[in-house]
């Protein structure tokens, strides 16, 4: 059955998700907060918007794009603001790498929790299917060992980002000094 002949109208969540996804696509590469998204699409901040953003993340992934996790902004003017960025397929950068590193650390932590709980259940004489839990614990342990180099990669990414941030801060300070030095003297300023 084609979508064209589907008598069912889209749900509110589907409509919201489509609006959020379109807005994000037009703002690809920019840091945006929930407030920015809310202002852009007209959906009030809260559960409805959060559900639409989660669904937009899934839809973006399906289309080969990436909607990053909400992390603290790298922009000094937005210090403390949680932001995300929509990256079009093949258009990643160092900020996307930061998101990937954060996601990797979260996943490794979750795998370690899974390994511990499955190992416990494998040893539980009153448990259900201890052999299956032992196999899951072994599989997760193998995954953790395979990606154990992520910590070293993360340290390198963090070092490079720190160097880039220092350079950006120095450039901003120099621009401010140049602007101050070239400002006309007197009570009048050019607008």
C-alpha cells in the first residue's frame, strides 16, 4: 500500500518530527539549543519537543546524517548551554568527533555494567539461563577489549581540541585589541 493511498493522517509526533528535521537540515553545522529549535519550529519546550528531537535523531541516522547528543557549547558566548548540531552525511568535523568520543565512552560504560550483571547472573545458581548470561558476558568482554584503545584516542582528541580552543581564544583577544586600537578617540563612535 502506498503512502499516497494511506487514509491515516500523520500523528502529532510525526508532524513535529518532520518539522524539527527540516529545521535542523536548514541549520546544519550550527550549535542549537532546545530553545533555538523551539523558536524555529514553534513547538513549546518540554516533552513534546524532546520526543520530536529524539525521533529526528533516529530519522537522521536512517538517512545517513547525524544529530549529535546535547553537550555543553564550545562557544564562550553560550557557556553552560546544552547544544546539539545536525551534521549532513559526510560533513563531520572535530566537534562531531567530540560527540563520537562521548558516545563511545557512554557505550563502554554501559557494556561494562552489562558484563558485570551478566557475570553475576551466570554465577547465580537460582538464576534463569546462567549459560546464556555467561555467553553474553564473554561477548561483551570481547567487545570491551576490542575498543580498549578508545581512551587513548579520546586523550588525543581532547588535547587537539584544547589547542584549537587556546588558539581561538588568542585570536579573539587579538581581534578585540585591534578593534580597540583602531576605535576613534572621543565621545563619538561610528555605528
